C-alpha cells in the first residue's frame, strides 16, 4: 500500500526535519522527497531596517540633464546598440 503524506515543515539547525503522522508506522520504509522553497534574501540598511529594490532605486536615481530623456523606452539602443525603436 502506498500512502501519500504532505507536510510543511521548518528545517532545523543541521538540516533536521521532524515529521509526525498517524499514517507513518514505526519500522516501515519510506521514500522522502524534500522540496525547498527559495528564501527571499533580506537586505538591511545600517540602521537594521528592511531595504528593498525600490529603496535602492530611489536612493540612486540621477537627475542629470546630460542623460538621454528616452532612456527607459530606448534602453536596448543605449545598452546593446540596437536601432532605436520608432515612437
């Protein structure tokens, strides 16, 4: 008999996972497949506050009149040298 068991668990220090279920009987063999969700990296500022990509853009935005005004629309042209898009 094959029983399917799905549990969400937190991996403990050292990669240890505990699963308890009445479907599991002592002494039986089990195949275990572990799917790990990619954790979102948490960036912090020096003050310890969360730091997002939007915060970075706001902090590093440049208002320089010498830069092209159509940068966003024509970024492929400026980055890779492709012909400019028609408006």
